[in-house]
């Protein structure tokens, strides 16, 4: 959520998101971006067919992605 959108929500809603809510959303989005980058690196390695797959890294990335998506889902349903 951009700062301008945050301010609009605050002005129009009785249940406006708090500053802490906005910070949590931003952290969740950053985690999601990082996880996406990891998945892209894994896909690039698979497409290039070089080296072996680090299944521990893949499994950890998937676990992180699930946790981030659950966090985003909780944040979205708080409003």
C-alpha cells in the first residue's frame, strides 16, 4: 500500500490501518519478493540444467513462501 493510498484509507475508513499494520504489510511484501527471487534462481538453474538441485534450499524456499503468503492472507483479512 502506497503512502498516498494509506492516507486515503485513513481518511475514508473508520477502521483505518495503523502504522504498524502498514509496516507489517511492507515487511511481508519484502519477504515475498526475496522468496520470489530465490525461486527464480532455482528455475534458472533448472532451465540451464547445470549443477545439481539443492533440495534443502528448495524446501526452505517453499516453506518461507508458504509462511509469507499466510502472513499476507492474515493481514488482508484483518480489515
